[in-house]
C-alpha cells in the first residue's frame, strides 16, 4: 500500500469525476444515443396523455412504477440536452455522496485514499450504466443511503431514501425488507414510503387511469420474474449453466434464490450485531447488492454497476486493514478487469452473459467471508478478555 497510496490518493477520485464530465459532454453531443432514455420519456409522456404505460407482451419498454414516470416529467420538460444532464447528474451525485458518506463512517486513517482507490476500482464496471443514464445508478445510491440512515435511526432520511429507491426501481423492495428486519421500529416508516410512492402519481394523472395501470404493473412484475419465454437473456447465477447447455429449471432457480435470501438476511443480521458501525454498513450493503445482482432474475450486465462501488470500497478497506496482501491484490485486479470486459465488443460477446456472475460471486463471496472473519476475531478476542 505504501506504493499505491501516493498514486491513488487523489487520482482515482479525479478519474471518477473526469469520466463523468466526459459522459456529460457525450450527452450534450448526442442526447438520444442510449435507448434507455426513450423508455423513460415514453413512460412520462404516456402518463401525461393517459395512455397505457406497460406492454406485458414485451420485455423492453417502460418497466418501472408509475411514480418513476411522474419523477421523470420535469426531466422531459427540460428537453433532451438539459434534461439529460440533470438526470445523469442526479444519479451520479447520489451515488458519489453515498460512497463519501460511507467512507466517513469507516473512520480510521487514509479516508481520501479509501474513497479514491475504491472509486478507481469500481469505475470500469459502473461507467456503462452511468453513460446510459440507467436508473440503476440512482437506485444504488438511494439504497445505500437508506441503509446508512436506517442504521443510524434517522426516520426522515430513511423515509426519503426509501421513497427515492422504490421510485428508481421496484427491486428496491429487497433493500426495504432487509432494513425492516434490521430495524423493526422503522417498519412503519418504510410502509409509509411505499404508500407515498404508490400515491404520488395521482398528483399527475386521473385516479381511474392509474387504478387501471397498477394491476398491469403488478402483472408485468410477476411475468418478468417467472417467464423465461422471451428474448431477454438473464445475467444472473443461472447464466453460466445456460451457456454450457445445462439450464436450471425455474423451480430449482427459485429454491436457490430463496436459500440465498435467507443467507443474505442471516449475514446482514450478523454484521449488524458483530461488526463496528462503520464497516457494518458497508458489509450489509455489499451483501444486499450481491443478492440483488446475482440472484435477481432480471439481471443484465449493467445491473452489476450496483455492486461495483461498494465492492471497490470494501476492497480498499481490506487493503488498508491487511496492508495489501494476495487477496486484496487478486480482488482489485478481478474487479477492475471485469469492468473492462464491456469495452471491446468482441470480448463482451465472448464473455456474455456468463462471466460477470462468476467473477462477482468470487469477489463478493471473498469480501463477505473477510467481513465474517473480522467478526469472528472480534468475538474470540472479547471471549479472551472476559475470560
């Protein structure tokens, strides 16, 4: 680390900001290059016009809650250039703020190095989703800040970030369930956030119209979770088996997801009770994003942007605590190179969709094991002191 620190003390953070500025320049030059914008704009325009939001026969198009269409209306009104800049900046700012807040919670020395090195490692994997303006970036930042606010018992902040996370993507409900399990007294706040998000679109569209849209929205979510008869290619844990011609039956995949949900719940409860408050927040969010990326049936390559920054910061923390070492070096290299696989089309086609779930399982599994080892050492040391 004595070699790496002078290099990454500022460089990583500068590259993170510089890459985003390049993204903004690309947005201003060609605001409609990425089709994900068309889905967002189409949803907002449909909401305002009273047209159907969803097409349950298609795996593309508008796939978000009606509240997202309401949130995106001001962006549409700003026009493609200014609106694109505002939307990209919103997601990037929330995610960057979450990372900075997490680093401050970690405490200790070399905090700027932790942030800078972690963002450097995460940049290749996160940059594609940032460039596309995907709601995944806003979802990640909001869920992370929800986790930190809930662990600190901040009710107003918990309500705000929970609401924003659900608006960004319905999969945020996974994070809400984990937070509710961690802090039972915040369950009413989380329920209120869900009700607020459900009620928000009624300020922008007639009640009868929205009453017709919500059942279709629920039907779409259900069909996306269980229907494999589509052109969508999942990049979750089933992808490596499908690639080699051994697809996992849907029932078997559901069992695996349920088992891993219980494992994730057990892990976050353990980290909350046994780890120090700063590292506990990072470990909890890392475990949650691991589940949301690898065991979500609607995962695509850019979904892995969710785990990029928490994994990068966790590796930086491992590097600081262990003074480098083989594991830190291997995980750093793996995370960075995994993100680079999307740069070249030929490499991407070769490794799609099986490579990222394998590497993320290795990275996240190693980091979760390391956090668990820290709690084990803490428990053993406490036992020796009490003895």
